[in-house]
C-alpha cells in the first residue's frame, strides 16, 4: 500500500474494537500517539527490579485507578504523567482491540489502546518511569522495515517471536501486538509472524 494518510488510519480505527472480559485481572490503557508524519511516539521504560517490562519499548500509559472516569481517561492521565503530553485536547480517533498479557500470575493485565493524532508534538518531559523517548514510522512499519524475529526462552521452551528494530532496541510483545492490530486493519496482511511473509 502506498500513500498512507490519516484518513486511512481513521477508517482502520473506526472498524471497532474487541474488549476482553477478564474479571479480577488488572486493567490498563495506553496511548498510540501519531504525529503529522504518522510517526508513533514510543517510550523506553526505566529499568526496575521485578518489573517484567523493565527497559522495554512501549506506548505511554498505565493502570486504571479509582479516579479515572473511564479507560480513555486512563490513557490521557497516564500519558500526561509519563511524558507531559496533554491528550485531552487532542484528536482521539478511538480504541483498538484489547490486548492481554501472557499468563504472569498476579501481574496479568488487559490493556486497551487508544489512537490519538497530535500533528505537532510539543517538547516532552518524561518522568522517572521513562528512560527515553523514541519514534517509529507507521508507514515504515506497514512496509515491514526492520521487522525480524528473535528466540525467547519461555517456561523452558524456545519460542520464535516477531520484533521490530527501533534505534537498536527491540520492539515486541504487547506493544507490537497493538501496532500490528492497526497495521492489519490497514492492509489485511495479518499480525505477528504473518507479517514476515511477503
């Protein structure tokens, strides 16, 4: 596909979103923020002992708390807290499908992504939870740039997982699943390892 633009992204998001009903499992929301060039804002999480996502690339966001009006408010609040970006005045395009973590016991989580368009990103001020900011081009992701695989030892078995290299760091897991949902809605080429097949 050539000529990816905001209208195509908007149509992809408007296809609707599937929720995951998981009573008792922690809930979180993230913001998939696109700028005028359709670059996606990523954060690199700070290194923390005991955090399964320590040092990973991700989308700004976090856990739902009792002060949040709804899941959208969680994404807006957490993005402000983590990077100083005010999304309450941004164009909210809508949610994507919920994504569930692999079985992590008490750390299991269901994440709802929301897509926002912020044509001109202001200077951002990451808090202590964020080690660095990155951007990745949505059009480049659509065309498979820097996509490959890696092997992970998971509960005594080697599994092959998809990844994208972003500034020498591995983008994978739940964040890549969120991005792949959007990419698949745009081009119908599938998600994960399916996107490696030309």
